[in-house]
């Protein structure tokens, strides 16, 4: 089986697109029908299965798994016991694992919830490594993906990727084929709430910010957003979400009262507080894990909030009072305290236009759109470059070049971004070739004093300067300066930046 591996030597950890994986440790390989059937049943809910017959290799593999991924470890009985007895134990174990996984899917308290916090008391961070930078990157990434225009090939691209990952997993392949055949946009919530590849892959991709997979999921996320907008609640709601978090995460929340919080996933909540607490209290915790109940106030009258809706009528499970909150929603943490051994975090949804958030949000959006990137499709490439995802930015821009017609306005900024990537990688001649292409197209489609023409000359100057060609660098910087002075006047910030960047004449 493609993701079922018998390991007799240490192997490099494969890319598991799901959060959970199964590790089966046996004293010797067992090909009995009972074991084969057990593995098939388990892969209905957990695709990634690794089988070991060596303890050290098994331990080495488990240590290689990303820390936020989850492992279910099965240790088999010694060989030589009665086959019927082994079969009974294996089947009982499989039944328990499947029940546990189904329970986890339904109550979601053990699900890893990616949380970013924006500290409105600190100065705006241009770096993406700080808390505020991570918060804004997540927001901008979601924004760019949701603004992309859907294509007729989107669904096929996603299912092709999923078929490769679930190769030889007959139960999941059947669901993928059903999705290919039956999916329509107004059934997005039904598909999302079903226990299948869509939920498992999308949520891990959001948690790990898997750019390639999120790009394939963009049409599905857009369809969920549209359905939530249609079902948007019109009255105030208080909803609840039980969660198991680490002590470090709890400590961060305890010091973040009054700050903004974004949960980078579609947030499933309940209208029933007692039910949420019941799910939470039934969860098993160990080590430094803590139980927390999020109490969330949702006010639909606020402008600029993302949608939320009671999805009972559209869900795969029609007997649950589930309110789904849109991916990327922002909340303010009102307070947090401990009651009867459970931490209670009271939060309220807030708008992108909140007085404390809007200035930095506008600044960051302008920062990532500075090169007049045109459509939201291309601005995704700009964002990837700005965030240091150079290989992915190059990959995406090349993809865009192959899709766009020869006279499309996004070609020039696409050339420019590829020039920036090549410059960063030290491929200076290639960089200059891309910038020349961008400049040629801008000269045909823009006015001579357009700021993007100045930006391109400035970029060319930077490459020449890196190559040690000060004369050519100075010539390009002077052209950029001339355009900006003509367009903005002597006192503008962009003019000052030109003076700062240009090398002095000798």
C-alpha cells in the first residue's frame, strides 16, 4: 500500500497531509488476513500507516514526525499465540481506535487550533517572525486566496493531488470519486462537515500554512464563505468551543487580555454550553495539557466582520446545533479565568475596521500591494515573495505566465516579481532579463511617469549595485529618481528613498 510501509531500516519521514498517523510495531512481520483487514479498516479514518519490526527504528521515526502531528501507536502481541485470540484482540483494538477517532471528529476538543495574537500595544512589525507579523501574514494569506478568481480546472487539480496521496486507500478514493461527480458549490458545508479527506487535509493545511495545498483548496474555501454569507445569522449569539491546549498556549492567552486573536481555521462552535463542557470534560489530558472553554459573542450588526452561521440545515450532521465561524475571523479576548478546573476565555468577534487594528491592517495591505500588483491572482505571488517564500513565489509566477494571454496586464508585474526572486537568489543576469521584460511591457502600457516604471528602474539599479557595477546602478537610480520627482515632487517619501538608495558619484 502506498502509505503503508513495512520498515526494516530508518526512513525519511514522508509528507503526511493529515494530522494523524498510525505506527504499528510488531516483533515480526505478520501477513495474516486479520492484520491486513485491520489495516484496511484503520485507513478509512487514518490514511498514513507505518509498520515496524524494530523498536529503535520505530522510535527514530516517531521522533522525526512534526511536533504538532499526532501518532497512534499500536504494539502487537508476540507471535506464537493462538491466531483466533490475536484476531479478537486486534479487532477490538481497531474498533476502539475508530470509535475514538470518530469521537474526536465530532467533539473536536483534541483538534489542534492554530491561534495568532495581535498585540495592539506594540509598534507595527515589518518582520513576519514576530507575533504581529505572523498574525498579519495569516490574515493576508487568507485574504489573497479568497479573492482569487475560481477556474474550471480547480476541482480537478485538487482531486488529482488527493488521489496520489490516498493511492490504494479504496474507501477514501471512493469518496474522492463521489466528490468529483457530485460536488456543487452550494453543498460546500455538507462536504466540509463530512468525515473525509476534505476536512482532514484542509484543516492541516491551514494549521501548517501549506501554501501549495491551500492554493488547491481556494475554490472550496470560497464556496464555504459564500454559503456562510447566505446563511449569515441576523441576531446576536453566544457560542461555545471546548478545547485542549498546552500550558504554554494558556500562559500566552492569560497575558493577552484585551488583545486581538485570530484562529486560522474554520471555527466549529456549539449553541449549547453544557454540551461543549460535556465534550471537554470527557477528553483525556496528560502532561501539560489544559482544558479551556471559549465563550464567543457574535454580533452580526458589526461592519467588516467575516460571516458566521448556524449550519444545521446544511451540515452532514443535521442533528447538531453547530455554528461555523468563517476562517480568519478576528476576536478580542475580553477576559480569562478558571472555574471548577476549566479555564474560561470570553471573546467577542470584532471588525477589521476596529480602531486599534485598522491602521496596521491598512499599512500591511499597502505594503504587500506596493508594486501595483494588479489582480488578486498576481498579488498572491507578491505576498509569497514578501514573506520569504521565494521558491513558491517563483513557482506560482511561472504558473501564472503559462496561463495568461500575451497581452495580459499582470504579465509585467509577474516579470518584475520573478526578477526580484532571481536577485534574491544571486542570479543577477537572470534578474536583469526579467526586469527588462517588465520594463518593456510597462513602457507599452503605462505612462512614462508611472510609479511602477520607477520601481522597476530602482530594482534594476539594485541588481547592478550588487554586481559591483556602480555606473549602471547610478544611471538606473537616477531614472527612478527623475520619474518620482516629476510624479510626486521633491518632498515625497519615495523621492527621499531614492536619494537614500542611490550610490554616491565618485
